[in-house]
C-alpha cells in the first residue's frame, strides 16, 4: 500500500489494481507502481497476477482430473473420483442436449470452460485482504487473485471461442456458405449490405457479451467484498457471510452460462443454415 493508513478511496483503488509488467516510455521494461503508470504502459503490458493465477488454476484443474481419471474403477465412486465423474456426466449430458453436430472437441472444451472458470470465480471467496497482505509482506505491492475480474482474461477466453466459431463455420459450410450466411439473411440478396450489417453485429456481439457478462458479475461481486472490508469488523461478518453464500450462486451460474453459450454458439456454427 502507498501508506499504512490508506483512505477508503486508496484502499479500493489498491485492491482493484493489477500487478502489471510492461514497457513504460520513461522507465523501460519494469513493474508498474501504480494504476496511472500501468495505464501509461498501454498495450505493451501484461497483468502478471491474472496470468499467474489463471495458469495455476488451470494446472490445478488438469491435475485433479488426471488423478480422478487414473483412480477410476468400476465400483461406487467416492471423493475426488465422484466429483470428476459428476462433472464429466453433467457436461456430457449438456452437450448431447444442446450440440447437434459431430465433434470430439466440444465436450472436452465445455468441461474445461466449466471447471476452469468456476475455479477462477471461486477465488472471489478468499478474504480480500489475505493474499494481498501475504504478497505485500514479500515486497509485492499489488495482487488481484480473481482472474475473471480482469476484462483481459474474460475477453481472451471469449475471443478463443469466437475463433472456434469462425473456424467451424467455414469448415462445415465452406467460405461461400459462411459469407452467404452473413450476407443473404434475413432479407435476401437485394439487401446484402443491410443483411451484412445485422449479421455482422450479431456475430461480433457474441464474444463481447460472453466476456462482459462474466467480467461484470465477478467485478461487481469483488467490489462489494472490498466495500464490506472497509466497514467495522463486527459489521463485516454480519454482511460478508450472507453475501458470500449468495455469491456462490453467481460463481456457479456464470461458469455454467459461459459453458452453455459456448456450446450453443458452436452448435450454430455446425448447422448448415
């Protein structure tokens, strides 16, 4: 923190600032020491905390499911194996009900999105001062631990989904079919410019809505936790526990929505019309 006794504004700004590494016009490549300096780095900057926690939680996801897969047996599952089988069966059922094409990629992708986004969202339940305090003691001034409260992370995932939509649209329908889908609907060949405007906006809106929906819900949840942390200790417990219980629903729901919309969009990409 900039001071030992920060104001409410400084406290909020500190907790909403990422640990940023990048090129600063005046100082070269370095870590930013404030929100203003981070913003001056522009595009040549990386949010180290967002990337670090995202990768760490991705490794945790792969590790847990690998252990579950290696311990699979024909008997009654329990513990971690029960959780892994539950997630796989849930995703498999969701894909079969929603996806109408043929692909060996969709189900693993949906499972990855569901569990990975859930784990990133789950970090929002960690006390807001705990991990930043630990890193501050180690000399690191900023540390945001919820990757999905960084719009760069959510937009990165949604752009990945968007590229898959384009890829499968062209693979299944061909370039001509994909272009025709964007230009000949809904009003026929005599209104191609208007059709392209409508369909183009609808196509671009998919990744943007995916990213902003997840980011907005988790950012708002984190901000409320930070505001609660500014209150007296006895008020914090009175407010934080009910909000945390309610926020569990948001955490699960947003992971589920991101997964389902991905399945729906890729299903539409596999349809010939």
